[in-house]
């Protein structure tokens, strides 16, 4: 283990005992919701993983240590963020890890940084809301999530990619990078807030249970392959109306273009705009799908733990 990476006590014990562990990102807590809702969601995700028989490992950079499995006090400190004049935790992609570690900073990890950390800790399953991907337009704005998935042997459970993105081009990029995409009880790529995209984005492969997913993942990694996206649609009871969400996204994109936003600032702005436009219904949907993904990820991790160890 590299000196810059630390394991929480519970996570270290679970790994030693070959018990199932699920990695969780921390950007949702630091940047996705206001206090105290963000802290409540962070705790809810960890509780859901535990209820499904696995150990949660929320990942963050804590005072320069890439930590897999932060404790409750650190989660609360992160959730409070900029309160009381404190600096908010940096939104941390995989490329930001070196500077943060060198300077002893605090960072909330995105999908790419969490995937990287999970792989270094030997974890195979990670739950999030939705991955990043190819943004709409011709700006060649592509998330590092995709490249990281292509390099690291980790299964990411998500409700597809964020609906603000260009879904067809994101799927094409995943195919080009050799990332296996498995539909969870679906043949169509989900669109985050909705169970289907309406774009005819059919998937070649699907799994219908956690045990089925574990067998496919085990075979995939036995062949020395890398990351896998488990596309798990939002629960039907929490699905938003497609026309409503599409209109909100279109308005958000127009507003971002007016402001000239690009790079890291773009996604938070778009999601915040959509939340206002939907009267926070998108936030409730985001919470529901994230918890749904955490539950399935824990089931997959448990099923993987029952299979022979991977080389």
C-alpha cells in the first residue's frame, strides 16, 4: 500500500477477512446537496450498504491522505464544508490527487478518483449516482471517469451517466475504450432520472441478479480485463417525467452557454439549475437512485465474495 493511501479500520478488517466492501464517492456529500441534507444522504448510503451485508468505504482525501473508509466525524466535517469560514473540500478527480496529497489538502472524490482509490485498496465494487461522460456540443469536454474505468478493474454501479450529458457519444466512448456495460434487468441504457433514454440506446449485455452480475464480473476479471459499468435504472416509483427533465436540461445548457461555463464548473451548475427548474424533484430522484445503487452494489460485492479469489 502506498504511504499516501490509508484504509479506515473497519475497511481494513473487512479486507483482511475477505468480507464484501463497497466504495462510495464523496462529491455528492461535499458538492451535491446543502447541509444537513448532504450529511444525511452520506450516512444513508453507508447504512444501505450495511443493511445489504457489506462494509461501506466512503473515499476522500483527508489532510493529504487518500482515505478509503472515512469515519463519521470526517464525513460530517466534509458535509459542513465552507460553514464557519472553512474552505469547502475540493472536487477531486483522479488528476487532482497528486497536488492534494503533496499539499496536505482535503478533497471530495469524484467517480474517477474513487475508482482509482478503490482499485488501489483491492476493492472491486463502487456505487455512485451517475458517472460522467461526454458533454453535449462540440467542445470535446469528456470526463476522466471514462478513461479511469478503462484502466481500473472496478465495477461501478450507477443509473447510467448523468442525463445532462450526450448519452449516445458517451456509450460510443465507453465502447471505444473497451469498457463493458451491463444493463441491470434492462436492455436499454438508462438516463439517470428516467429508466430509459428514449434514444434507442440498446445494450448488448444484461444481468438479472446480483449473482448473475458477480459471475460475469468474475469471468471478465479472470481474463485480465478492466472496469465495468453496471447500468442500474432508477426505481420506477422515483422516475421523473421525461418531458419535464428534458426541458429543464435544455434551459440549464442554455444558461451555462450564456455564462461561458466549461470544465469542472459545468456539471455542478447544470445539476443545480435542473434542481431549481424541477422544484428539487431532481434532488429527491438523485437520492433515491444513489441509495438503490448502493443496495445493488452491496449485493454484488457479497456475491463476488462467495466466488473463488481473483488472481
